[in-house]
């Protein structure tokens, strides 16, 4: 009988090599979700700012650990592109009460992306105020040029989350990682249950990290297919498609439509799209559509077209 390696040594060494950082700058999690839930404890967070509209688990994790959250939302008028000035203003106004900032880049479910220089500008200013900056890069493989992960070596308050769930299509294995300062990584690992990352996930992650062919093929496919899907959706009457750097598109249905009705109608046809009307900061007409195979994308477009013409 073999237990998994509780310290994930091989994977942490592989990550160290990949990023030219020491292995003790990495914590491995049972999905990045486990790390999101451990961070508020490891950092003793009391009050975090979350840049939205975004993934709901940051708030749930902070609240579960007894903290509270302030949201700052990018606006629809700005196509949900976060404003660096707005973020810095909120951080400054919060003063000493704020101890962390959560930023998802590229963001889910909006697909918006901030340049690395902007993220680093925010991280430097926040760090100077003693604020932790947690950048969730779960979808960043689709636009790797914006990653700030290597900068954890220079900014001790910067923490970067990664996942193998999305780009490597391994949601069921549960594997993700966190990069940051050694003391915080050690504190977080100290709070983690033993063997929380299974042996198959550790092994698969080591293999995935070396799979350059998957990276090339997947990126080439995504660029082409996403653009094709954008054009096809934009051609449907009344749909607004927001720019996306990830493997999904945020779409707004015509006025008087309801995302919930659309999602139900597509589900009856065997198509699962995401109702985003409950995401704080998005309106009741917003859905998220994944970029899938050309045939599946054509089906989604055709079914949406029928629904719009109902
Ligand atoms: C933005 C974002 N971060 C993190 C996660 C968690 O991913 P996992 O726990 O599978 O690594 C998700 C999953 O949906 C996500 O959308």
C-alpha cells in the first residue's frame, strides 16, 4: 500500500524548475479551491477586497474563516474591464482595515484580462500598505504573457494561484498550486490536512507541466475557435459578446430576456451554459458560454438562434 507523497516533492521540484524558483515557494492543493479556502486562515484575513464581478469562492472562503469582504465591481460600461485607479482608490480608502486583495486574471466569468504591468502596479502599491495581493491565474495559460508568478520572488506580499483543472482539462483529479513567499507557503502547508493531494494528481501534474505540444495545439485551437464563436454569436440579433482572453465568452442577451430562461431552454437540448445572473455585479441577462469543438459551438449558436427567434 502506498500513500501519496504528503509533501508533493517531485511536483514541487518540477514547478521549481519550470519557474526558476525554489521548491519551498510552492504549495500544492486539492484543486486551487483548497488553497483558496486555506489562505484566509494562513494569512489570518479579517477584511479582503474582491475585484468583481468574479468567482464567488474568494468571498465564501474569507467569510468561512470569519472575515468579511468588500466588493469593487468593474462596470458594464467599461465592458467589465477593471480600472486600476478604481482598485487602488478602494485599497487606499480601506486603509488599515484591509488586509488582502483578490484579483482573478484573466477573470471568470467576464474573460477580461489586465496586463502584467497593471497587476504589478497594484501589487506594489498594495504591498507598500502591507496588503496581501492574491492573483488567481487559473485561466492564465490562455494568455501566459500576463502572468506575474515569477514576481513572487520580488514582492513578498504577492501570492499567485494556478490550477491544472482548466487548461489541462483535469477537473476530476483535483490539483492546483500556490506560489509565494516561503514563510507563507510554510504556514499554509501547516494548515493543510495530510495527503490531501492524491498520487495520480501529483503524477499527472508532473507530466502535464512538460507537455509543450498540448500548450501549442490548445492555444492555436482556442485563438481560432474563440474568434469564430465570437463572430457567430455577434451575428445573432441583440446579443452582446464581451472580449475574452480565456476559453469562454461572457454574453448578454437582448433586453427583456432572462438568462435563467435561456439556460433552461438550452439544457432541454442537452447544452449546458452558465447562468451568470446571480453573479454579483452582472445583470439578469448574462450568460457564459464555453468555447468547445467546432461542431458543439455550431450547435450552441444554432440553438441560441432558435431560442432568440421563439
Ligand atoms: C476563477 C477560478 N479559480 C479557481 C477555480 C477552482 O479550480 P480548481 O479547484 O479546480 O483548481 C475555479 C473553478 O471553477 C475558477 O473558475
